[in-house]
């Protein structure tokens, strides 16, 4: 390491800051401060520069086109809604008005889908919702989101596998003795159980575990095998759903729709909570974005096409089912098949029964495909054991798939489906609120943001209507947008809760709660109006930008919180317990092993710089004289004069400490951004070196922090910054 790197380390030690010397891709180094308060570690945000560096590694192959992504979103979603939830909603919750439950749930998912669609290209990272929360809100919120999404992927796959196993068990039982119990002398076997080591296992769970094992084998076989399997089954499922809906319409009787809403509006809303489970899977399209050929273009389109298709199909299926058989007579477990059998359509009954058994496993496969990729993203950040981030020579997450698949098999074998439904819906609703909040936070501070949080090409256009980009103070950067988003969530939750309380209160109580709901809603709107939209200033390059920002996002938060308030008390308690578990896991394991809390991000950026610009990566050490001039200047602090004086001297050197023999680069300047201030709660904790041409920088009003070795140029020419290649 050169003299410059040594003097940087000495300066850090002199200021009382523990320092680590990080290789920058050559023989030189960058010094990184590590000494950080616990709260800062929990709520630090992941810089977009790190996200882009991770994606530039290209560990996962890009093999998915639009139709592949659409098949994943549509095929992995529509089955659980039509086959599993339609009968339950019509029979027990909403009656024939169940079609409106699907529309409400679809509308809520569409609002959240806008945030997923925009963030899919704004934060191009493996991990989906987890990655978005990490960039916008911090590491602890991201860890909670990651565990909540595990409910949607792995645990949801196990739940559907269990449901499929129960359907298969019933079908085999009917085939053995014409509808009675399975033959055999053992009472447990007659009851559909299997005695193993003194424990009676439900055969539905056994079959579900076997299905989960098959899905694990397909996923371990690689992305190509999974893609072809998904596409084939998706076509078969689409044909089956069209057949079922058409056959049900052939039996349609309008009298079966009376009464339309026997459980009232509350039944429709409760049905929407249940229907939400039928939409789980559309966001898996976003999670697989790192493996898409053109993620910025194909992911948003596939996501919206999946949502629209699933909403239409499920609503139409609900209408046809309600007209084919009266709601009280529907079988909540196998509604379509039993409705056909009750009306004497045995061919349709057999096709539906066999088709459900043959195509429902697609939901399990698609849900499970996402799980190892989520664990991969979390493990790369150090929040889970490294084994989940290991990729074999075929680009497959072999070990992670086996381990997570084994856990899902045990869940399918032992855990009842009914006990999982509410927790899954609650956890996913919470995760969706985190995603929408991340979208609000990122967009609201898009033009007042640390350069590493928004890529230079997306900060602001240089036009008369756009203010010049500026770098806020570290404390302000840590708070910008996050406090407002927190208040919006609190107001939305309070307003939704008061609205629900008004419905179940008497006349006087209803008036009071309604007034409170309006007050909290108005407060939410007031805060939302203060979240500046920079839609006209942001450079999207033809990519999707959520329209009417931030109002659809605020409505999405309100709708999701309203759906959460519809959950039974035990569901809310189970959600709180699960969030507590996620936070405890992070506190006990993740926070001390986080890559962002050590030197991993600096190494990653150095490696990325070496790949993209080998000439620049060899020049990452500040020369001793240049660093002293930049940090100290006249009177112990950098000034415009002291920084400008370096135009003829190398702030970037390729020799030992920029000494004799170094390649002088008077046309560029080094700007060190980041920080490790004890007051900084949410900023990245490491300095990161960015190289910018001098002619693209206005006269710098720089400031320096000896604690964080921070050199910041506050006045940047927006057009120049956009065209510069850091």
C-alpha cells in the first residue's frame, strides 16, 4: 500500500476512528471507517452504487423473456384463487358477491403493483421487496420484509402443497371404495392417516411433502428446466380454467345469485382479505428480474399483465360458480368439481378433478422458485448463512434450494393449511406496505439525495423546471422522506381502523369513529401533499413511472391497512409474533454479520470498478499531498480555493502515493462520499470514491469531516453529472 493510504489510515487513527484498509482493485487502497452506533447499523440504507455493482457481477444468467415472466406471474397465481379460494369465499364469507371481493383485492394489488413495477428498474437487485426496503428504509426493515416475503414464497408453497395433498387423498379414497374410507383394517389408514414411529401423519400432508420434493428437484435442475415446466403447465392451466368457467356458465341460473351479498359489505371486504391470498405470486415476477433478458421493459409489463389477467379470470370464475350452484350448497374445498357432479355433469367433474390435481402443483413450483432467490439476496448481504448465497457452476442455487425445500416439506407435512392462511395474508400485506413506503421515500427525495442513492443518469434533467440537484446534509439525508412516510402509514392505519370500528359500533359510536377516520384521513392527505413529486424531473428513459404520484401509493397504503384491520385478532397476534421473530433473528445474527456493517461494500465497489474501468481502478489511492490539501486547505478545512488549487495536481495517482512516476490526471477529481458520523442514522457507513472530470464540476463549496474522511462537493452541474462516467 502506498504512502497516501498509510497517511489516510493515520489521519483516521488520529481522529479516534477505527479504520480498515480496503483494496481498491490494484495495489492501492481506500480507507473505510467502521466504528458505528447500533442504531445506525440497523437503519443504514444500501447505496444504489452497491446494488449496481452486485448486479454487474452477473452471477445469475438472464434467460427469461416477457412470456416466461408472464407465465410465472399468471400461472403461479391463478390456480390458488380459482381452485382453492373461490368456493370458500362464496360459501362462507361473501356469498355471490365474492366476485366483488376479487375486484377489491385486485385493485389493491394493482396499486401496490405500481410501486413494484417502478422499483424493479430503479433498484435492479435480486431480492425484490427486500432489496427495495434495504435501499429506501434500512437494513432492519429489509430483514423484516424478507421474512414476511418468506411467508408468501416458501410457506405459501407448502400450504398449497398441503391443500393439493388433501385433494389427492380424497380422490384416492373415493377411487378405492366408491367414496368411503380407504380400505384397510387399520383405523388410522381408514381415516386417511399414516402411522410412522408412533405418530399418525395425515395422508394429505404426506402427499403434499412429496409434491414439494418434486418441485425442489425441478428447481435444482436449473432455470431452463423450471422455465419449460412452468410454461407448459401454464398453458394447460389456462385451458382448464377456460373449460371450468365455460362449463359453469352452461349451468348458470340467476336465481342462485339471490341474495347477492348475504353477509353485507363487511363480507365483501373480508372476502377481499381471503381473495388476497389468491393473488400471491404476482410479485414473484419482480424477484426474478435479475434473470430477465430485459428487466426494465419486460418486468413491469409482465407484472401488470399478470395482475389484470388474474383479476379477470378469478372474478369471472366466481360469477360462473355462484350462478351454477347456490352459495349454501357449494363445497368450499372443491367447489367446481362438486358443483358439476351435483348437476350430473360427470365428464366435466372428472376433467376438473384431474385437471386441478395436474395443474395446481404449478403454484407450488412457482412459489418455491422464488424462495431460494430471496434467501440468496439476504445471504449475500450477510443476514443469513452464506450457504444460501452459494451458486454452483450451472448458475443454480443448489444448496439453498435443498435446505429451503426441506423446510417447506416439513411444513407441508405437519402444519395445517387453515392456520397458515391468515398469517400469510397478513405478512404479505405488511411487506407490500413496506414496498409502497420505499417507493414514496425514494421518489420524494429523488432530487435531494446522496449521489449513491440515485444513479447520476436518473437524478434530474437539466431544464428550467427542474431545480439543480443538491446534496443534503448527512442528518437530513438520513431523515429525508422516511419520517413523512412513517407518518403517512400511521395516519392510514388509524383512519382504516376507525372506519372499521365505525361499522361495528352503535349510532353514536359510529359517528365518532367516522369523524376520527375522516380526521386521520385528512391528516394523511396533508402529509402526502408535502411529498414532492419529481415525475417531470426524473429521467426514466422510457421506463415505467407510476402515474399521479404520490396519491395511488397513499391509497395503496390505506387499502392494505384496511385489509389488515379486517384480520381476526389471532391473525394480528400471529403477525406481531412473526415480526418479533424476524427482528430477533436480525439482532442475534444479521446485524453482526451484515456485509454493510463491515468492509464488504467497499470491496464490491472496488471489484466493480476494476471490471468496468481497469485504468481507473488502479488509481484509487489519494496521494498524501493531495489528501492533505483537500482535507486541510487553509485554516484546517477545505475551501473552494484549496480545492481549485488542485486542478494542476493529481488528486488521483497511479503510482505509490501519487509520487514520482505517477500518471498525473489533472482533468479529474476524486470526490469521497459517504460518512460515519455518530449522528447519521440512515446513511451508508463507508466512504466511496467517485471520479468526476473537473470540467463537469462547478466551483465546489466543499466540507470535510475528519471523523468520516468526507470530502463533498455540494454544487454539481446536473447536465455534467448526468454525462459523467464515475
